[in-house]
């Protein structure tokens, strides 16, 4: 029996489970003239106090790596900038390698919401030397995240119980449903108690004003933008609220930013199940000689369900980590993000069938990876944004019915729907403005999406594309999440051609899947 033999690779892979610019002189006058923070002409919000507009970014080498880091102060509430304490936003920069060819700033953001964007300019610069020559590539940790002012909710034990406890998330009994709502209410209570009044201000709308202040403090009249996953939502909001500040923008693996979080997230069980059944299971069957999970997709799925049932009846203790069916489903959904991770998931299945055959190093690696399915820091920001950005149905009976259907038809991710929805159904009502994304006043936007993306599913990307006037959609075969920086020469040529030379396809187009 094949067992997993590359723990370091699997740990790294599974953990990944959102323009030419005229340069202005850096200084107080240029920041104020640039309309930082949503002031006239674009945003219409109140003028921002000088303590924000006049600050200087004190660039210092980041800890480790090739980037420079700094921090900036931002209002807690951009609509009432004199109320409440300031927040700190951590920012980073990779300076253009060829100053003579410098085109301006390429701002990038992270997905999630809840992921750190601070180290990402280094990876992009390493992947694309052409962009690194021409742009200052800049990143940041969004408010609520990482080295910026963080939002705090529940402790790690409470988060572990919500997502990976011994109770099977497929359990639809009255007691299980009641337990899910009780934990969700406790989680929200902890968020309100521990966040210090920050929850109403951890929203995408507030974050895009932080981005515009960052642009102004960099001394730039316009920025280019690259954003994957949730950062497409962030980028679309920024472009809508500050259209005259955008020169070129690339949105990669798109959330439907023309709609709301509820409608988007309730579509994910379908897309994760599709990726599992149409891509992973056929791959697993094709490689049965190695992994011994079944010679057909149907046999491979039956093997998965047998393993899951065994974990339901007898959770597996591996080096002190109790592995349940919820852990298996979470590992599977994480692996579906990129086909490079299929082999790691297949090896994990073999390990869980015969853990006694694995070496101690593998047992420790698997236990460490599966111990915490969701980090407490990540989910604090994730729920603050997704529950606070747009309205949610607050009727618990509705969510019991909706999630029961999702569990029956798309169980891989559908089983967790009630856990997510119950939190947002109990979240404090938000006063975040509704942002209608239309593309008005923008240059053409380049959009990228694969057909079987499990997280940012293609149907949502098409809706977003139709709502963003003048955009071009590059449809990529396969189902990887994140198209640029994925070793796909066709995609890379489109992105680099657009950001460097302004070259766009005349109409929507396609690219083959990335080669493994």
C-alpha cells in the first residue's frame, strides 16, 4: 500500500486551502492633491485629517526576504475619521529593478478574506522578472489581518470545535443543528467581546479607502492592480469607488463582485463537488496502480466514502490529533485548489487507511497539518468581511432547509454550509454601503478564471464579467484556482502583455490548462 512520503510538500501545498501611472512627487501636497481616502473627486467622503495625509512611509528591510516594509495609520472609520482610534496597516514594496523602464506601481492584494498580502510582492517579482523590472510591486496586510491591526474573535480551541470536532458536519439531527447554532452564537459573542468595537469597520469598503491612502502616500496618481480570489472583490470595489485612480487591473479567479456574499458562498458546494467528481476522481482512478483507490471514478468515490464512514465510526488518533470525517473533507477541499495537490490527497487517503504502516515523520506531519483546520486569526477576518460586507438572511429555519439540501446534493463542502451561514445569520447588522460594480469610467479590465475552479466558480466569474463593462474574460481549461503565477504560458502572456504594453485580446478568449 502506497503511503504518503513527502510531508513537507503536502503541508505547503494543502495550506494554500482577492498600469502605467504618472508619478507625483512624494510629499504632503501630492498626497492631498491625490484625493486620498475617498475624498473628491471620486469617493465623496469627508476630507481626511492631515495626520493621515501628511504621514511618511518609513521604509525598512522586511524581516527576511527582499522586500521593504513600512506601516501607515488609517482612520478606523473612513466616514468619521476623527472618531475612534487609528488603525495600523502594514505595507511592503519591491522596487522596480530597472528604474529607467519604470511604469509605476503595481498594487496586489491577498485572497481569503483573511490571508496575508505582505510577502506577496516578492513571489510575483520572482515569478515575473518583466513586471519586476517595470513596476514597484507593492502589497499590504488588509485591516484585520496579520501585521496590521488584527480583529480578534474566538480562541483556537473554539474554532477547532466549530470546523473539526468529533461531531460529523453531515449530521442533520435536531441536536446537531442546535449545537451548530449554539457554537455560531458563541463565536459571534466572542467576536463582539474581543474585537474592541472593531467589527463594523473590517469591511471591503473601508479597506479600499486604506488602499487609496496607500496610493497617495506612494506619490502615485494612478495604480495598476493584480488581485486573485477575494482580492478580485477588493479590486472591483476599489475600481468602482476610485475609477480615475486605476490605469490597468487584472482580476484572477473571480468572486461575483456584482452580487452579495450569501449568493456567492451558497454556490460553492456545487463547485467543490464538481471539481472533486469531474477532475480529482477520474485522476485518482487513472492512477489506481499507485494509489489503489479504485479503477473507475465510481470505485474511487466509494473508497472515499468508506474511509469517511470509518472515521465517523472510529475517529483516528494520530500523534494526539483526532482525525474525523470533517478533517478528511477539509483536506480534500484544500487539495482541489490545484491539480498539483491531487497526489498529496491521494497519498493521504492511503495513509488514513493504514496509518500504522507510515513512518513516524509522516505521522507527525499529518497530525500537525490536520490539527487546526482553520486558524483562529483567519476566520476572525473572514467572517468579519463576508458577514459584514453585504446582507445575509437571518432566518435560522431557512438555513436549516438550505444547508440540508446542500449536504444531500453536494456533501463534500455542503456539509459545512450551516456552520458558515449560522455565523453570518447571527452577525451584528452592518452599516457598510452597498457598492454597485458596473465598470463605468474604467479602462478595460482583464479577468481570468478556470472552468472548474472549486472556490471561485466559473458561473460567478461570468456574472461578474457581464456586470463589469468593457472587461475581457480569459477562460482557462481545467480547474486550478489562481491562473497567473501558475506556470501557464498562455495566461502569463496575456497578463504581462496587458500590464506592460496595454495589449488586450479583442474579445473574450481561452487558454489551455496549465501543464503539470
